[in-house]
């Protein structure tokens, strides 16, 4: 990894400072204007992540930084409301694949389009500045895509991590058997 220069660090800090207010604005706007059709922001985050290609509950939990139990509850509600469907993987029936329904895709599209129009209406920039901004966003998008791929250890949205290996069983040696038997005497069977 190359060593960042003071100018790239300053730009990175500006980007980091932009993200929280942008997120707050988007969330507040969606809620205030009822664009989410009654879905919570977390539910909309699930739908949005699925729209971007996430189809595994485990990856979804990591992406949204919540526990699998939270994802299960969100998916249960979204499924009851008709936004999401769970399907068994064809090649491994133990695994679930998440699918957006037409209704889920429609609400995701509607929210994205409405937010895009609203944000674009608030840009205060000349045509030249907007052109520069468009070109400047290219390296930012590449950087964020790289960081996102590193966040998911396997690099594939649908890949599940390996199950943790059970701890190795201790083999009781004769000395260990004596120590255990002295610590807790066995009761004789009748």
C-alpha cells in the first residue's frame, strides 16, 4: 500500500466528513417525505443492499454491521410485507438466497430516484464545477469499491465464511485421568 501524502490525507478527511451529514440528510428526507412506503431505515438498508447484489443473510449482516438475529427479524418483516423472498440455493439446500420481489425493487428504485432528484436540486455549482466533480468521483468510487471488497473477507457478496472448527478434544492421559478422578470422585452405580 502506498504511503499517503498530506494532500491525499486532507482529501480523505474531507470525504470522511461528508459521509455522515449526507447519510443523515438522506435518512431524514426519506422519512419526512414518506418515500420508503412505511419501511424503517434499516429495512430500506436491507432492500438497498439486496438491490446492489447481496443475496446472503450472513453477508447482509456483515454489510449492515448487525447480528444475524437482527437480519432474521428484518427479513421476516420484509417477507411478510412482500418486499423480499427467501429461496433455497439450488446447489446447497441448507443455504438461503435472498431475492427482492417486484415490490421490493420498486420501492428501492423509487427511493433512489427521489433522493437523486432531491440532492441534484440542491447542488450549488457551475456546470464546470459539476463536470470536475463528476471526474473527481471516479477515483473515489474506485477507492470505495476496493475498500468494500476488502471489508468482505472472501471478496464475494454471496460467499459465506467457513464455519469455525470445533476445538480439538483433549486426550486424557493416565496422569490426567488420575487428576480428574481425584478432583471429582465418581459415584458408584447400584
